[in-house]
C-alpha cells in the first residue's frame, strides 16, 4: 500500500473523531503512521500500539535513557476505524491528555501528547510534527464548511402569503409592522427585493 493510500484510508475516521472528540486529524494520522509504519506493522489492526489484552507482541520502549525490547499485551480491533476510535476514547477519557483535546495547533498538540507521556520516545513530538509537515497532514484539520442554507424564493413567498393573511386579520398597527418586517426578512433570506 502506498503512503497516500494509507492516509486516504485513515483520514475519514480521523476527521470524524476530530469532530467528536477534539483531537486534530493531522495528529491522529501522524500517530498512526509513526506507530504502525504506514500500516505495515499493525497486528490486530492496532495502529497506535495501544496496550491491553488481546495479543502478546515485542516492542521497543525508551527506559532510563536507552531503548529496551519488551514483550507486552496489545489490543486487537476488527478494523482500523475501530483502532482510531479507541485511540480517541483513550485520549479523551484520560485527564492527562486534556491539553491535547481541542488544541487547534498540531505542533502544540504533538508536544502536549509527549508531555502527557503518550510515548516513551523523547523525540516523539518532533517525529509527529515532521510527519505532519512532510505529508501535509494539516490539510485534514480543515473541514469543508457547509454551505449556508438559503431559503428558496418559493418557500419564502408561501410564508409571506401566510403573513399577509395575518396582516389583514388584525387592526393592530404594531402587529402589522412586525408582519411587514418579517416578510422583508424572508425576502432578504431568499435573495428577493424588499417591499
């Protein structure tokens, strides 16, 4: 699988979780890349090396100033999207990661992950930032804004018709002025000329 294909496969889940949990998609994708070697080393679909029961696996950790090989238990998932969701839950439900949540700057979020002890690698944040910048992952932090809803002229005119009937049924000057104002707001909202 190419690097771009890997990114394409994990980006939608990372973006969905960014909206749901406040963890930048760029950081999630960079962590998946770093922890799984672009998906090539993700036994049990565990993209992030999250420990737990499920399978025993050898890994390297930076302990007391040196790299040490250990064997530990790691979680297993049905698919990569489940791994991404569990990663988001892990970060959002642990108070030590609170400075990562809703941080809009990937450099700060990466440094906060390291400061909170997510990984033992002392260069973890630098590696994440390098991956984000090298693969332009920040583009996934910018979700397309939904187009603003514009009422159709037909719908506006139907409502204006009801307002006209209300206007005719009252002698109250203030009420008539308010009906007229509302009708003009509807005309503006539907890009019609005010009367």
